[in-house]
C-alpha cells in the first residue's frame, strides 16, 4: 500500500514538473498575442488617459519612453539606431537629422484619414518639404511673460529687451534653457535673420549670450511663471503651452508675442525605420487625430491644434489661447525654430556663453 502511495506521489510530482516546463509553450485555440507599440515622446505631451483608451480599443500594449530635450532625443536615437522605437514625437529641429541618417521611414499618406485637415502653416516647411517623413501634431510659440506691477506703463515686450536689460534698468529676466532657442533669438536681435551668418556674426552671438548672463535670474521654463509672479524679476521668456498655468495660478501675469516675430516650434509624428508593425502605428496616429481624442490631448498638453479649424478646440484651451491664436493668424512674421548652424556649434556657443 505504501509503495502505491509513493508511486502516486511520484507520478503527480512528475506531472507537475512537466506541466511547468511545457505549459507556457502550449498554444490554446483562444490564445491571442498582445501587440506592443513603443513610443518615444516628450514627457508632458501624451495623456495617460488617451493611451489607456487606445489600448482598450485595439487590444494593444503601449509603452512610453520619455525624453526631456532634443539633445537627449538625438543621443538616444543615435546610440540605439532607433531600434525599439516605433513612433517618435519630434520637434521640427530634429526631423532633418533623423531622416538624413535613415532613423525614420517615409510616411504613407494614403493610410492617414486626416491629412487634408492640417493647417497649411504647418506643412511643406524647410525641414521636410512635402512632409515625406513627418506629420505635424501640435505647435507652440515663444512669448514674453511680464509682471506689469514692476514695469513702466509704456513697457513694450520684445526680444530686444531680453538682450538689453542692463541698459534699460529693469532688474532681471528669466531666459530659456534651450540652447537653440537662445541662439536663434540672439541672432534675430543682432541681425534680424539666421540666414548665412558669417563666423564673425556667430562670434557676436556668443558674446551677446555671455553678456546676457549678467541680468539673467535663471535659465528655466517650469519655474519661470513662479519667479515672475513672486516679483523676483519682471520678465520671462515662456512657451505658449504654459499659458494654462498662468491662467490657473497667475492670471495677472501678461503673455505677449514679441514684435520681432512669432517664433514657432512644431511637434511632429514620425515612424521609426525599424518599426515592424506599421498597421498598429498608423492606427495609433489616426486615433490621435480623432476630434474627441485631440480634445483630451490639448487639455493635457495645452498646445495649439494642427487643424485648419481651430475653433472646435478652443474650449479645451481657454480664452487667452484664443486671443493669442487670433494675433498669430493676423501676423505675417512667423519664424520656425530650426537648426541654422550645425548642432554641435549651437552647443559650443551655449557652453562658451556660460563660461
């Protein structure tokens, strides 16, 4: 009897071991492999609610990988060869480096159900003529936030004020932490353009950025609104996507588009060259441009919509966005932030100006 019990236990134990080894490899009739979509994106651009909604609708697992600057994006893409990233959200400054190094693949516009709704101001730009590689998604502009309580009544916000504060005696400013934005603004202040600058002109930009340190309180975006509100300094360079925070926390702070130009950055969607699930990638892209989904996205990231008809989204953004947008549409001096000198020279200028 004892031998029968021992044999039974041995058989049960053997069966359990065999099941543990082979069960994971058994394919049941109703088993379905879950697709995965890997997305490389700015940290504050993608709403978790939107991601969850897509996952539920299409039974796809979305993995988000974040970056915080163009420098970090290009460094990680270069290091990995873009392997592992199906969709990338990129500023217009990075589209050329990505396409020229074959890190992204051409867009099949026949698979997009919305492309004819995109505003003409966002397509066929120098960084990607005919939008062979990129799809405009959202955009924002640089503006100047001012604390009127600390400034003269006749104060006129302008880029020149950011670079001549010492002469105008208005204390301190908050400047962008982005090297490319800073160098483009300096070039426009000095020369009114970024086209075909000489070595001597680039050196003048370096000297100007170096002098500017004397009256710069901080190089920051996220803390800018607090610094201006607490009256530590009356002027800050700020992206329009921060307007929402001003409305919520500091409505008395004004936001103005500088007279020198509407300095604009476009966030684009591109598809990684190693993406092997294009069907799912295009499903996700079309999903994002659905009106209800775009509403949720704009309420989350507070950027301007890419569509011709922007009025349908203004309830997600607020009155101040509507006012700024009206001004932008009436102006003819839009300047697209782009690499006007090689990227390594931009960083060199920035580092030199801080030392």
